[in-house]
């Protein structure tokens, strides 16, 4: 029979366990930093309750011109995993990594994606006339749902490597999310098919939709290059206005990360109508129309279809 001392010790341990606050023995969450809001959403979809995500460039933020804060450096220093887009999207990131002293694993979400060459013959000059080197790759790869699936696979693998105990959870979450992305891609393609072929063209503020163009066949023209740091010249704007008139482009769209005045000028001088607001480089606030990647893509294609099908075919 167990001795009296063992019985008392066992009873004391059981009482202590019962008295402990709910969650006191829960798994500590893996600290993850995502460079911008779309990556943050992917990470949450896959990581679930096992991770805690800090997003550096938040909703409606412009990662092209972002300036890191001391809070960002603190989050980087505490992270075990940092998720970045790559393809020259986060030009400010190397300085942040260095200043934070982070020891986190760095994972590039676009690994394995065939990058499009940036179709940018505009003057690549930022404010003050300084030339900005963004490389020749278009970083906006998430605008293709097929590419989003590669993002998901890369994030799943990065989380599993950093937290092997959670591998089964990450794989299950990713599989469920990939099924949702399959459904989303079908919805996007069906919406494009409803737009008359001759009306599948529009203007956006900056050149963020190259992967969307290649995947779905809607031709977007932008007076700015792939980065919002580049300011459209008067020559670029005049060229776009002539193109809108010559090709009878039905609509111009605002973006959530750019100044609306450029699009409004093009619409006013060309006669094209202003369509809805598209979400290109960032999600909306959680309560907005594009609070997740899937909601963003559904919102964008809904606005595109609505604007391009209105009026005579």
C-alpha cells in the first residue's frame, strides 16, 4: 500500500492543479512576426491558436514606404519566426533586422514562385528626385490565388520547422485553408468570365496587379510603377489619358494604399468612370470589406465585375 506521505503529497498536488487558473498550463504561443497584413492573415489561418502574430505594416498600410518603429524592433527581437514577402517588397527590412538583433528564423513566403518582371517604363523617382532600386521583379505575387497557395505551403513548412510539436495542427489548418482557396479561385474565374472580353481592361493607381492580369486575363494599366515610392510624371499621366480614350477603357479604380487624386484626374480628363476601391498591398481593418485575404479577393473581383459590366458592351 502507498505510504501516508505519498498519499498526502498526491492529494496536495491534485488540489494545486484544481486551484490553478484556467490556461496556466497551456502551451506558450509561438511568437511570429509578419512583415505586412496579408502575410499576417495567412499566418493566423495556418497557425491558429498555437501562434501569436505581430504584423509590422498593418491594415491599409503601405509597405513600400514604411518606416519601422521601436515597437517593431522589440517585436522582431522577441520573435522566433519572421515571415517576409521577398522580391524586394520590404526594402526597409534589413535595417530593422540589424537594429533589432533578432535571432529569429527568417522565412520568405514567395519561395518557389516564378516572379514576373516588373513592367515599369516610368520614371522610378521617389520624393525629392531620389532613385529607388526595387529590382526587376514584381513583388505583388499574392494577387494570383495560385501563388497564394504557395505562400500558404511555405508558411506551413516554416511554422512546422520552428515548432515541430505543432506540425500536425499546421498541416491540418493549411489543408483546410487550401480548400477554401480552391473555391475562391473558382469564384474569381467565374466572375471574370461574366465580363465581356472587350471590357476586361481598367486603370489602377500603381502597378500592383500584374499577377492578377496573367492569371485571370483582365488588363490593368497604371501610371505608377510597382512601388508607390515612384511618382507618376505628367508625361505618364497624359499617356494614360490618351490610352483610356483610344482603347475605350471603361473604368479607373482607387486603391487603399495610394492617393486618390491621380485616379480622379485621369477619370475627369478621360471620361472613364471611377470604379470602387481595390485592396492591392494591404488588407482593410478587420471590420472592413477586406479584413482577410479571401475577403479582399472577393471584394476586389466584385468591384471589378460591377464596374466593367456596367454600360454598353
